[in-house]
C-alpha cells in the first residue's frame, strides 16, 4: 500500500515539474515573438524612412540635372545661331570676292563665279579666306556648287594659272580641292556632292601622297610652295579653297 502511494506522489511531482517547464517555454516564446514583432516594425519604419530620403534625393538631383540641361541647351542654341551667322557672313564675303576675278563672268556662270570661256563647262570661285576642308565643302554647297574636282591636265593648269596670275590669290599657302582618301577602298577620289569618283588624272608633288605613313593626311590641296602641285593634308587644317559649279 505504501508503495502505491509513493508511486502516485512521484507521478504527481513529475507532472507538476513538466507543467512548470511548459509554462516557462510558452513565456519564453511569447517574449521572443514580441521582440520579433518589434524588430520587424522597426525595420519597416527604417526602410520607409530610407526610401523617403532616397526619393527626395533623386528628386533634387533630377531638378538640378533639368536646370543644367536647360542651361546647356540655351548655350548650344546660341552657338548654333552664331555659327549660322558666321557661315552666312563668309558666304557673302566669298560672293563679293568672286566678283573681282580676272577671268570673265560668262552668262552661264552664277554671280561671283568666273570661267575660262563660254565653251568651258565649269565655273569657279576662289576664296579670300581660310577654312577647313569640311567648312569649305559646306560653303561651296551653300553656293550650290562643290569643291573643285581637277579631272584633267587642262583643268588643273587652268585653275593653277588663274591663281598664280591673280595678285589677290597667289600668296595663299594652299587651296583645298574635293579630293579625299577613302580608307575602306584605299582610293583617292573626288567627293562632289553625294558622289565619289576615283582619280583618272593625278598631279602629285614629289613624294606625295603620304597616306601610307600618316592616316590623318586624307584631303588634297594645291600647295603654293610646290607650284600648286597636289599634297595630301590633314582635313582639319585651314587653307583657301576653290568652288566649282558645272554648267550643263
């Protein structure tokens, strides 16, 4: 009987102990869950704050970039306008200069252009100022013409003769033509308008051209110190130039 009572007491004690541990575990879990909820809430709050700060920062940067872009667009517009006025001024100066040519202005040539005689199918205008090869092309195009293409011995000597025998032109360092080097095809061509034609006649100076040694020398000029023979030159250099308008 005593043994049975002892066993009953032992079971009761064990149950009590297990019950205490169970409650303690529940309390621990409850505390942990509470802390976790607090951490999540804090993280969400901090994230929202960071996002708000980031959005404000991006908005401020956008406003600054928008202001900077607006300012640069205004400056670019002014530069374009100045460039257009400069080009217009050069074209007007060029036309006035062409009127002074010693060749006759045939009835077939536009104002400011001169030609050799009525049978010659090209009219020419010589510049009295320097320009890069690219600028020279633009000016000739504005005058409904192209940089000169020297397609024959006769044309080369006609243009050379006119330059050498005109006091206003014979001191110029050089004269741009439409000749240019096409790297892809490795050819020298005349670039008239949208067309290119390979050279069928050449009048290079001694040891010219030099494009094999210097890839930047890709435009053709008539060089004053070499009897107006052809030299390849850097296209961004500035020289006088000759415009040609073919009459048909």
